[in-house]
C-alpha cells in the first residue's frame, strides 16, 4: 500500500514538473521568442501592415481594401451612402460573396468569391451595369472613357472580396476624374499613380498593382499642399 501511494505521488510530481516546464517553454519562452523575432525582422508586417498619413495617424492596413463613399447626408437614404466619392481613386467592387453576402463593404466577417458561371445572367447584368457606371463616373469634359477600355478588375471583385489593389490600367483610367475633382493637374496625378505602382514580385510573380489606400493617402497629402 505504501509502495503504491509512493509510486502515485512520484508520478503526480513528475507530471506536475513536466506541466510546469512545458508551460514555461511553450507558453512563455516560445511566444516571446517568436514575437521578438517578428518585431525585430518583420516589424511592419507583424503589426498589421499599417498605413499612416502625414500626421502619423493610422488610416488602415495595406492588406485590406476600403470603400470611398460619399458622406451620408440623409441617414435613411442607403442608396446615397453607397455612392462613390469621386474625388478618390476607387477600389475593386467589394461584393466578393455576391449580392446576398454580408461582405458588401470590405467587411472582415467573411471572404470568398461569387462562384457564378461566366454565362450567369445575374453576373452578366451586374458586370454590364458596373462597366456603364465606370464609364460615366470617369468621363470628363476633356476625357472620354470607352467601354472597351474598362479593365476587368474595375467591374469584378477579387476572389476574397478584400483585395486592396487595382491594376495600373484601372488607376490610369481614373486619373482625369481625380485630377478634376481635386483641382490638380493630370501630370501631378499621373506621377502619383506611377510612384505608387508596384511591379511583379521578384520581377516575375503576379501582376503590377496599385494599392488604393496608399495611393489615396498620397493623394490626400498632395491635395493639401
């Protein structure tokens, strides 16, 4: 009996010591080491890839898209609140999960694609209407957008519905409208787009892209100068 109690006590003691050691190693030392390495080597990414304006205020993350809609004057007018604020560069459409999704304003609740066939009539109508809106919104007195010049990313969402980037072609299509709305020259806005265009990763992976939040942050700074 005494031997049995002694063996049990030794097993319990060994288990408690192992629990204490593993808790310290896995629950304290390892997280501290990983956090320290991340902060030292990947500080920006480890902290959410935050974008700050000239005042140092965080305006968002370079990983997640944002909408740029007009301020809602009438709190009961949902249509007004969804209209784009045309002084800003516009991102890709955000309804990546389709018309029944909760993810209609780059919400982080869900992400995903529409999963609709190319010949789906609802999708065809949605893209056709979106293209007409892009043409109308970006045509000015001196610059007319042709329907065939509207790139695919201007009328379709990304696979996640959260993509923060647009193609250089879509950014360039918006230059004249943004210049007019902000009282800037076309050359100024062209340079802004060029300065905020990223090439292919490592020179061969992916496509050239423009981060809309970074571009609009630079536009805001330029408009105040």
